[in-house]
């Protein structure tokens, strides 16, 4: 089974690209091809709704059917949102050409992402680790910590699209 998300730009018209999802037995292959991003890291998440009537702002929160905290895509379903896909790196030309696999997102069942949306964020996703001292595990900023567990502090939504079936 295969799905695709064609990005529309929430900020300006220079960001273009698509993300393919190919489900193979117990994992999903994710192929990302984007141009026009600012160089550096950008958080990427599947969001709950596929409603673009108000641009990227109407897509609600990260897709989280198991009601967990935000985390790394390497975490289990008990320690991340299904929609937590980590960070993309745009090179000095603003290009992302990256393929990875994910064990939690699916094209059917409870973790089904069809009809939902994918969002590229302005900033680095802290993977749910913001606001704590990584050496001691002590919370050093409650406000940053709280937002980290919801969104990864990834910033504005700069591009998005609806995930749909593909040939």
C-alpha cells in the first residue's frame, strides 16, 4: 500500500515537495523530497486532521491515538505520538532528500494516517527532551518542558499537506 502528501506552503511559495509512505509488513518506508526550506533542522509530524480550509493552522495537534507524550520516532508507541516523525535536515541549498522507516505509522488500522495531514515546522524538534538537564534529568524550565511534551518546541507550521492514497 502506498500514500503521498504533496506540500502546500503556509508562509511563502518557495517550499515545494512531497512525502511518500509505503507500507511493507511491519514498517512504513517514508521518502521525503522537499526544496525551498531554510537550511537546518525542521520538525516533521503527522497531525490529526486533514482540513486545509484555514491553511496549516486548522490541522489540530499531532496524531496521538494512544494519548501519550511527545517523543522521538525511535521510541515505542507508549513514549511518542504516532505522528512524531522527528527532524529533517535541509542542506545549504534548502533541499531535503531523505528516506527512513517507521514502525508505528500505518496506512490502515488505529495508526492509519490516510486523510490526516503532515506538517513541516520552522524549527528543530527537541523530541520531548526540552526543559530538562540531559545530564541530571532535572527539570530546569517548566514552561519549555510542558510544551516539549506536547509539540517538541518545533515552532511555526511552514508547510503542510493532506495524506492520501497513491498509485
